[in-house]
C-alpha cells in the first residue's frame, strides 16, 4: 500500500564558515600555489578546475545554485550515477561510504585538501552523509547527479535517503541495496531494500513494506522497502531528541508539534493529530470526513473505517486487536533487473520480510455485509477483513456468450442455455445446444452435465478463467465452484463463508475447518475429506477456496487457502482451506489435533497449516 511509504524528508545543507583571506592574486601565494577564493592552494592538486558557472546540479546538490561558486573536473565513468555505500569500489572507485574526503571523488571538501576553511560566499561544501547512514535535520545527504539527498526524520533512527526520479518505479538503486519507490507528488525515493534472495533486513526503527516479488528461475522472493516503523520502546524506538512514536502512523514526530497538525486537529501527548472527538479504531469515516485519530481513514467518499498501522511482529499483530486484522499487502510486481515475467504467488498472507513487515489494520468481518457497500470480505493473515475494492465481475454481452463463458440467464448465451448449479447462484456457464454439437476448441465437455462445456486451464498460472469461475487443477478446466461473496448469489441465496457456496440456508452447526468428521454433514462447510491411506486421519473438514486478485483468499477466519495437489496455488485456481496453527513461539492459532503436523509457511515460519503427518 503506497500510504506506507510516506516519510518526513528534510534536506540538509551546511552554512558557511568564513576563513581568513590569504590572497587576492596568484602572485600573493608562494611557489606554484594559486589564489582561489581568497585561499592559496596547490595548482597541481586536481581538486579545482578552471572557474565556470555551476548550474545547481554539478555537485549533487552540495552547493547552493547561485551560479559561480566552484566548478569541478568532469567525472568520466558515470561515477555518481549510483553512490556505492558499501565501498566495494564498483561505482565510485573507492568511495568509502562515510564522508567524501576530497580524494575519492575529486571534489574539494574544504577540510582535507585545503589549508583552511574555504569561503565560497555561503555555499561551502559540507561533508556528504552517505545513503543509509544516520543523519540529522542539518545533515547534507549524498545523492547522485540531478537527485536530492534528504534525511528521513520519521525513521526510528533518522537515515539519509535520496531521490531517484531518473529511475523506473521499483527499479534498483544504490547498487542493488535500494529500491526506487514512488512517494506521491511525482517524486521517488531510494529506500533500503528488504527481503529478496539475500533476505535483507531493515534497520531499527524501520519495517519492510512489501512491493512485489523478485523471480530467480523457478523461485521467487518477497521484496520490499524499509520505511518508517517505530515503536514506543525497544530497538525500534525514536532516537532523535524531542520526538515520540505516533502510535497510529508508527512514524517518529516532534513531541511538541506532532510534526504539524492539519486544520481541525490538535497535537496529542502521544504524537497523534486528532479531531475533537475522534472515532475509535474501526469506527465509521469517509475520505471527506476523516474523523479518526491522525485522520487515518481507510475508505473513500462513500465510506470507510478508521485504521492504524501494524506490523508482523507479535506486538505489531496485537495492535489491531480483536476487531481487526493486519493487512501486509503484497502488490506482486516483480522488479527489475530480476524480472522474468513470471509471477507465482501462493498467498498474500503470512509474509515476514526484512525483520518486520508493515501493514494496515483493517476491520474484521464475516461477510461483505459487515463492510461498507461495494467492499468485499476476505481472509488476511488468519482473519477475514474488509477491503475497499469489490470482487471483479465477469464481462457478459447478452446473446453473445459462447459455451464455457459466464452467464446469468439463458438469454446471455448463443446457445440459449445457461447452466446454473441451482437457483441460489447468480452466475453460471453457457452450455451447448445439444450433445450433437461439439464443444468449441479450448473447452471440454462435462460428462456429469453433458451440455456443459468448460474452458480449459492448467492451474499452473493465474487468471486463466473468467471472474466467478476458478480453475480446477485436477480436472483441468474452469468451473463455477465457489462464491466469493453474496454478490455471486441470486436473491434466493447467500454466500456461506464456511462452504464458499451459494445456499438458501447456510449451515449453522458442524465442525470448522480442520475438525474431525465422518460424513459431509459433520462440517459447517458440508465437505469432509475422508481418510485415505495416511491422508486425513479421522477425517478433515475443509472447503473449496481461491486466492483473490488482491492476494487475500476466500477461507473463513482461522484457516488459509492451500493447494489441492503438490503444485502451487495461483490467483483464481481452486484450492482447499486448511486450519492454521502455531509453528513457532508466537501464540495465535493453537496446535494441530492428533495425527496432524503444523507445516510452517516459507515466508513466516512462526505459523503454518495443519496437514497429515
């Protein structure tokens, strides 16, 4: 979520330190030394080039753009395109990642190369603080040519960043150590990268905001950017004097001003900017009337709920309380230069990258009726929550739908035959006129329903089927097998969260996902996976499910969508709900019943799913 990436950025510059004037002309200096700006310097040092006007960008923002303070010899290898804070010599041929000392970059710093302070009329060259290094509001942060350095004061420990406006969105910066993130207003900043193949960690006082996955052959890894994420105490606390950690935004702000409050709000002792009577967490709000603490309303002009930031740590998950769930939001966008064009996603939940993955507390729900109109309710990190975007609807052209295409009535189909599971369902699939007419290419006839032709799919990629249909990877076809919300049902039915089916009267008793069962009726879902060899000992209540386009899933709270077979699980592919469990020291879901083991998640091994031993 892009809101996570907003930080308070303050550019730093240094004031002038006038020195004693040593000369007015070259003849006033001894030997081969020459007079430059009132100081005698060695003419062969190479630090100073013949005077020429500066255009404000020659020294990476180090000088005030007053046109004529100092010129430098051109750098011949693109050396300043990316600052190498690791000091591996790849970009800057010896840049040491700390303070530019006048020898590394052929830039005079007025300290080591000259005999005394260099007075440039208000534009002295201050030491440049490397990207990622600690800084203050007065620091001069290093940046590539044409970019601007700034100190991220909202971090627990403020650190230097710089713009990366010349790079593509989510491209690599700082020799792969950073990722270029749009922050709004047309600006982009180079944030420290987290996760990825080397499992990069965020510095104290920051957390990992997921932006996508990097793909390496057949493997992929969550990738994020280290953004402001402080806590009231401990290693992630605010270290800058006079600041406090705002509990709503998890940003460090000035204690006295809260960083500046909007009109109609006042600064609170805890660092929040609140209206006179703020709505509680998950209380109603709109974008036009954000009546929340810090005016943090997750919603639009029609409605929403008050929110706060959270993270994947044990305490960060508790921040959402019993009434919500922490949405860590995985915008799966493989980023260059490791983009193979292939995205594989098993689920957007249970991803802990960079030490702590940051997210937003969303209001919990059972069905979409618990959410503002037009929203949908789906499982996120073990609990169902309200998400602003609606479930995608299929494209239907009346009278033009071919066999296998979605339909709501027979009039939608060329064959005049819309096959529905029951009258409780809103959507079906167009069939053929008769069995004497072959199913079209790319479809397969259903032996159990001979007039029905299913679109073929593989289940090895996402998005193969129309909205409201899922790919059954076992049968190799698209089918109307589950509902996402009551919007998929007719006025005669409602979507059962437990069964993912449109029913006129959903079951109110029976075992939840993971419970023991003998027959289908023992389960709330109406689906009992019966024992088969070593699989499903004692029976296992489950339900069909799918991963949604926003990387949530359709399972009830306390469960997660898993694959039907040994293959992966992709968006729009049918899976099965599995009970959640605690695989580590953090207690959230409990343990599996006898005969089952807790298989930890790859990206958050503290938790897992209960499967046969």
